[in-house]
C-alpha cells in the first residue's frame, strides 16, 4: 500500500527502445502522481533495467545501490526478471518484473498509451522472442511472442497524428515476427501500411535479415519506410553463426542487404550489431567477419565484446572455449574503428545533398539537434520547435 498523500516517483530507464516505451506507458498510467527527475527527492525510485550484457548488469547494480541509500527502490524490466545474488542483502529494494504489477504497487492501472516526451515517439508493437540464439538471455527474460492487436496500434497511431507528430518508430523485441501469435493474419507490413497512412514517416526498429519480406521491400521502394535499416549481423563467419544458432548464413545475409540497397532510395542508412570474441572464435573466423563487414555498405555499427549470460548455451561454451578478455577488447576495437571509418565515408558521400530532418531538442539559443531520414544526428541553426520537419543540406 502507498500513502494517501500525494507522492513523487522518479523513473530511470536504460537499454532498448522497448524499455523506454514501457517506461512511458508507466508514466502515462501514474495519474495524479508527480514524476520528478532522478536528481530530485522521491518516494519511489523506479529503475527499468537491461540485462543484455554483463556491463548492463553492472550499470543496474550501481544505480540500484546508489538510490537505495535515498529511498524505496522498485526494479523492473528485464533486469528484474533474473536473480542477482549480489543484491540480495540490500534493504528497501523490491524486484517487480512486470510493468502492470509496478502500476498496481502504486495503486494505478497500466494503460497501453503514449507519453510524448520526444519528437519521434516509439510505438511498441510486440514483445517476446522465440529465436533462442545461443548467446542471448532475452527470450528467457522477455518470454514468448506477444503482438499488440492492430486495432490498438491504429488507436495510438491516430493519437500520434492528433498530437502533430511527423514520425513514428515501430519497435519491439522481435518486430519481424509481429502477428505470428495473432489469429487475424496481421503481419509487420500491415502495421507499416497503417503507420504510413496515419502518421507519414515510418522508421523501423531492429529487423532480422530473414524477415525482410517482398511486401516490406515494396513499401520501402514506395517511400513508405524511411531509408534507415538496422539489421543485426552478429558475425560474418558461417561457422560462428552456426555456433550462435543464428538462422542464416553470411551469403543469405548479404542477399538481404543487397535487396535493401536495391529497393531503398539513395543514401540509405544501414546499421548492424556485431559480437567480438564469441567462444571459440579463431583468428581466421574473426578476419573473415571483419572482411565481410568491410565489404558491406554499413553506415554505422554497434560492437559488443561477447558477454556470457547465465542460462544460455554460450554460458557453457565460455567455460571451455572462452576468448581472453584482452583479445575480445582488441577485436572489438578493430571493428569499432572499421565502423567509424564507414560512418565518416557515408557522411562525406552525402555532402551537399538535400535531406529532411526532424527537430529533436534545443541545445542553445538558435541551435537544435535533429535526426535525418537516414539516421544521421546533426545540429542545425535557426528558430525551430521540437518535432518540426525541415530540409537540410
């Protein structure tokens, strides 16, 4: 039970776009409760944490310990769905895995809604994953596929339009599997069609290469999807991909990228995720992956040194065939340098090109941050308002 007097809640979120959407849901649900900044005093400090790597676990622990000294702490999200023996003795910390139960703890009911605190609202269209890659803890902490019915999505898309937003980001844990658990036959391309029709600018979250259908490719050729794709690779060697239990080969992945480039209008932004130092990764396998990445038109990449997650198949692999930390670090550094070079080359290639950008935040007097359609973060001078759409060179 919570006090009858007005109380304050501070909410700290880190991790993927889904986490941020779910935190926004919670904020919207806390009617008559004051949401304050984490730097302020609060009755409850809610931490929506990530557990995808050991680094994110460490970040969560540090934040939890810090705010446990100030007041009551509720830990939710993926981090709350796993046991962490390092936190068992901390008083005043409660782990509540589901947002619905966090809302109930605060005597409110969670609503599927949006909290508009950014220029490009995230819209979660599904949760859960059934892929079970050997390194990934997410299917265990997020559970099975669960798609949001399309009529509910349309309701929020209408709300986004009514608030005069110019762009929506479709996100989820595994959006390519949208609708697989529904009975009405809805798939991701149906959601894209509705989002384009209602909002206009549609940006996709991470999408697996094997789930880029002909319908989706047709939509991008029709400018119904912004020219920005994030397609996780994880590795460029087939032998490592097999150990990772990824559902494609390097050749199949390349074909998907070629189709994207062929169908997407010019100046496509193309991002990916890559793991360095997976158990058993030989010098030859790493070099094969490096050369494969080098050969593709990526414009940015997220590089993760392999981080074993207890409960996954790769946890056991790491025990018997782990790569030395210094080797992981070196390989990750080489890959980051490669992606940095590709990013700079991409920026050079579009100098003088006219793009559209959406205003994000005010930085200083007459200076704003903005995001282009192909996912470049830029700064623009002028007198603008957040969520305004402008043309830039």
